C-alpha cells in the first residue's frame, strides 16, 4: 500500500487502495473519548452505574529494511481496563399521566411487556417497550400518539442495587387528553390521475364506501376493493389496518400508484376521513423478453449455452386483478471440441401458464381444517385469509439431451402465496401433478448403471392434500450491513396414493401396486435448505456466503427418487471449478472425467447434497468489480451402487468433498451483472489413482491455466 499513493492512477493502484485502509494515528484525546463512551454505555445503556473505564498505552518500535534503506516507526497498543461493578435491576414500574383514559389503557396492555420487575436495566428494552406501547395506542384509535410522549426516569438504591422506574405519559399540549380517532367517510378513486377534475366523476356508495370513477366501467370490481380495505366507518383507527390495506391494494398488481390520504373531519375533530387514490397502469397487457447465456471451459472442452424467453402478462384478466402470464422459453447448448467442430448437446422448450387470483380461495377447506385443529394460529390464519393470493399453474416442457435421452414433462398445480408484514413468504400448494415421460436414446449407457436407469422411468408425481411447502425468511440489511435469506422447501409426492393403496390391499387382501397406464406413481419426500448471508463492509466491499443442503428419500416400492428430483453440484452457480453435475456422487470417479476430446454429458446426481460457497466481492474500477471465491460440496446416494463404488453416504463423507477456488471479474451495470468466474480444482472428492491423494499440488493447480471459465448473469447466490 505504501507504493500505491493517491497520485498513481493505474487501475491496479486504484484497486489496491479500495482494498486497504489508511493507518490510524494514535491520539490520547481519542483514547480518552473511547474510554468515556464505553463507560457511559455501561452506565446509561446497561445499568452498570458504578462502571469505570481507564486505559494504558504501550508503544513498540518497528524497523523495516529494503534496498539498503532503513525505516523506523512506532505502533501503539491501547489496553482498556474495565471495571463494571454490580448491575442494577428494576424494582418497581410505575406509570403516571394526567390523562386517565390513556393511563388505564396502557396499564391494560402490560401482558407482552419488554420490561418487568427484577429485570436488569437495559436501554434497548426500554426503547422496545416504548415502541410496543406506541403501536398498541395507534392500533386502538390514538392516531397521533408517538414514542416522544414517554418520559422515563428512575430512583436508585445504592445498597440493594435496585431502581424504581417511573414512566410518565406526557400530554399533547395544548390539549389535556390524547384524542382517540374513529374512521369517518372513505372515498375510493378507482382511476385517479394528477389534476383530475372530481366534478366529472361518477360516484356510487357500496358497503359504506364511496367509489368514484371517470371511466364507463370500474377498472377493478368494487367488491374486490371493498375486501381489500380493512378499516371501516365508525371503527377505531388502526395503524395495522391501514398498513394491511396499503399492502393488499399494492399486491393487486393493477395499480401503478396507491395513496391513502387521511383528512381530519372539519366538524368532528376525533373523526378521520380517508381518500384512497388508485392510479391504474396504462396498459393491461405487457410483454418482456430475456436472453440468457453461459460459457464454460474444462480442459480442452468448451461449452456455450443460451436461452431466449418471452412472457405475456395480463394484469387484470377478469376485472378482479387476476394476473395471467404466459411464459415461453427455448434454449440450446453447444460444445466446441478439440477439432474446432461445434457439437449440439442439448435443447429445451417450455411453455408455462399461471393465473394469480388476489384472494384466498380455499375450495377444499384445508386452511379451515388446520385452523380449527390448532395447527395454524388464529392471528396467522386471519392474516393469511385476508392477504394470501391463489395460484393456478399449467405447463409443458421438453428437454432433449442429444444421443442420450429426452424428457417430456407436464405439470399442473393449485396453491397459495402469502407475504407477512415482516416480509417472510409462505408458499403452499396442496394440489400438484407432474408427469415425466422419458425416451432413452443410449440404452447401452443405462444398462451399465441399473440404479440410474431406474431413476429415468416414466413417473407421475402427485399431491392431493399436500404437494409442497416453502418458507422464505428474509432479513433485510441492518445497520451493520448484515442481511440474511433462508429458503426452506418441503415436497411430498405419492403419499396419499400410497396410503390409499395400503388401505385397499389390507381390505381386499391384494398385493397390487397401483399405477396409471403402466406409469408408476412417484413416492418420495424431498427437503432443501438454502441459507444466504451477506455482509456489506462499504459500498465497494462485501462478503457473501451460502449453505445449501438437501435430501430426497424414496418410499414404498421405489428404490430411487426420480432423476429430476435428485441433487447435483457444479456449474456457474455451484462448484465453479467443475461443470454441471460433474462431481460425485461420493468418492466415485466417473470415467467421463478422462475424456478430453469432446465435451461429455454428466448425470452425476445423488439423494443427499451438501454445498458451501463463500465470496469476497470488491470494486476494481468504474463498472468493473472483482471477486475471490471458494466452493465446497458434493452429492451422495442413499443406497449402495455396485456400478458406482464410493457413491453411497458413509461416515467418511467429510473426506469426499470437492473443493474449488478462484477469482472473478464482474461487469456491474446496476440492473444486471455479467460474470466471468475462473475456478480451479483444489481437491477432488476421490483419491488420485497414482498418488493416492485428493489434493492438487501447486504445480497441478498452475497447470490448469486460467482455470475453468464460467460465464453467467448476476451473482451466483
């Protein structure tokens, strides 16, 4: 860093300066300030009222010699000495206010308090309690109440180390009480635009709400809007109801802008009227298209793949904000062998129809059953019914792996989608069907691997009461720059059919296994966890990590799970030193690894998956970013496979991880990122047949040249 001064403008000097930090000069005044801040934090934030913080400074002489020149400097080590003393506790909590109605209300809401007698003094808990009580007040008509009306004081006892807490609720001067508001008139402008002449609008009162429109018909059915507005005339004003209304109207997808404008009534000063201004999108139908591609190298082989997708969306199909989408996608992958000839490897085509209805349509009563049985809590069920949307899907796809196999798939599903006020998402599909039909083109290759062939049989995946459930936990970036995303997915197939089959056989004495036109029912349980952590140090530097774990277990008469529901690793978004589905399973070494004259097609998948990825991301210059990454992972089978020795999970699985590392260059255009990642094999999941070790030597790593180039769009995780 000493040789990369600010006067040097080369890009690599700028990169070095972006990675490093300037040295901090020692200052006794700064050290005193830090000690005082620490002492005040212990006293006034954590209740250590007798805390003392002091410091000592120790200096060290440093000597550095280079090209005959000697440099010397001092470094300072600061040692802070902390004496906390006893921590004080809360003795009694007393609320005071001249507004007796407000005082009685607050006293009645102490059940879920963050502070109690006997608790340690903690400033954060007092702030949480103030926020909790403020929300309670605002949800029960006290619209203008805020945290600022609380004044907290204490009286401490030195002998018992206890504090009497006094919470005073101040008055909203010049008033003598806190006003409690009720909802007044609700006006809904269904096709609002700026500078609209309200005298030309048609008005109609429906269920206590006045609807205004300029067009001949309503853009959205008034009944849907009425069900999306949760505050009602004469009801106490509620903060949660207003927020829920805003979320629901925004989620309809028909409106470009949603504004809820409160106005205090001119006559009754405790009545709040509302104007809800809804501005529809200009176009009912929209279209978008995308082009995606990736490039990968491995040894002498080169792979290039691209896909073109198109989507037509109707935001208001039937006048009730039903969102219909038709998505088509076509893609192919070609390989360039050592002779320079292009070889087409794969092709795919898919068509998917989706209909989203912005209301909860529980036709089969599963939600009510879960609520009445106590599985679903009252509050969650209430919010789910009010805010969930219903999704119906129908699609078809064809995937052709040239000279290997082709797969034709049909899918249909029915389910619900709900996002909570905390931005956590719940996706539940009780009904779902997947029909997978295979056409094997390379019988010889499958005959050599019986278990793999079993996973390629025609199969029907079913769910009549429970098909799959996803829970997505999303914690936005906090003050420390930390964010967290956790995706859980549980999938069941064939369990209703299996239980019905067992019941029928027990009654009839039969041993038949049900099938549909010689197509077996898929019977498996599949779970996948995907956790992603991001730490943003600054606008130019961040750290990202991912843990991806999955398992699929077949049951009934099935020995293996369907191929499309198994797990694989490798590729642009996984282990980047390997190609898609190349590593594993376990310590098995695929003979295709030795092929270098043409790009091989891998089908190395397993029933268990463990993958870990870490990246350090940084800005280099302009729109060019860089990254350093490490990928670790593998897949395993549950059953022993004689044709693939070492593939099954065992106690030695920790020695069967593939490890890759590398660097990346990313062109960051804000709205999308083009990514060039260069991955190097550091460790194979299997031992080398000559050296007996899994690890690559430094010489072998260097022989990988630029590594395995993976080109992708946006971040890998």
